[in-house]
């Protein structure tokens, strides 16, 4: 089945230690999104790629970076995680255009110790 | 600016009762509206969407929603709740961003189903 895969599902990192979260898709969608979701809150968009075009949200901290080496993969890098970065990180894909739905992966729960 | 408001952060119903989750939007252009469900420690799953055409939209798991432009609403309903419907529900509107869309979510509604 076509899907969005996130690895790992659970990640524990130390305060200040760089961490990378991975997302892959078999849907061949043009757009890939990264969201941060804190407890009991709605997902918050960090950035997205349309093909190789990167679009950063205005309020996304510089501590968060992303890479998309090819259509299938997208990575979220947190350069120096703080305790406030503990959250669920969701990857989503879309064919693009405003009317198309997004398909979400299962998420990676990040714990910062 | 487009926004979404979900009335009621928690809704509790008995098994077999009607489910009604409320969503109101504000949009200066014809909206594209979505309902997603999220189970604990999972990603979001699309329940249904409204883009154009029929205003009553049927989705998965017996859910449906009606787009009412005059009321700027897109409420989610299900005639008979199951225990498995207990989850977090998010209403969202799609905002055009260059050549893509991005979702603006409501704050979510937790549905509790009592036996």
C-alpha cells in the first residue's frame, strides 16, 4: 500500500544533541510537510517542500532545518534540541494545490532529556 | 485571514448516540474544508473533505459533514457512536501558499464515548 513512513516512531535525545527525524513516501507526491504537535494541541506547520522548493514558516525557529534529497525522502534536523522541542513530529504529503488533502505519517515522538 | 474554530474542546456521548462536532470557518475565498481524526500516538487520518459540488459530504467510518456557506459551518456528524470513535478530531481549512496548499487547523475536539 502507498503510504507515508516515519522513522523512528520514538526518539530520545539529550538536551543540545543534534537529532534527525526521517520521513519517506511511496505516494510520489510533490509536496512534503513537517508539523510539530505538542500535547493537546493542533499540529503546527514548520515548513514544506514543493519538489525541491523549500518554504519556511515565518515563526519556525532557526534550530529546525530540513532536507529533501529526492522525491521520496525528507528529513527534519533539530540542531540543538531544547526541552521545549519535545513533541510529536508529523510528516505529511500532498499532490499539491490547495484543494488536495494531505496524507500523514504515524509521527515520531521526540523526548528531550 | 482564514481561520477555523471548533466549538467544544471535549464532547462526551453515549455509545449509540448521535455525534455532533462543530466547526466554523472564516475565509475570504471559497474554502476547501477537511476533517481529520487522530488516535493516541498516531498521525492524522482523513475522514472527509469538501472542495466543490455537493454540500453534504460522506466520509469513512459512517461520518458525514455538511457545508453551509450561510452559516460558515462544516459540522461533523455520525448517527450512532461506537466506542472505537473515541479520538481527537480536527477541522481544517486549506490555505493557498504559492503553488501549494497548507492546512489551518482548529484546536481540536476530544470525543469521549461512554459505554
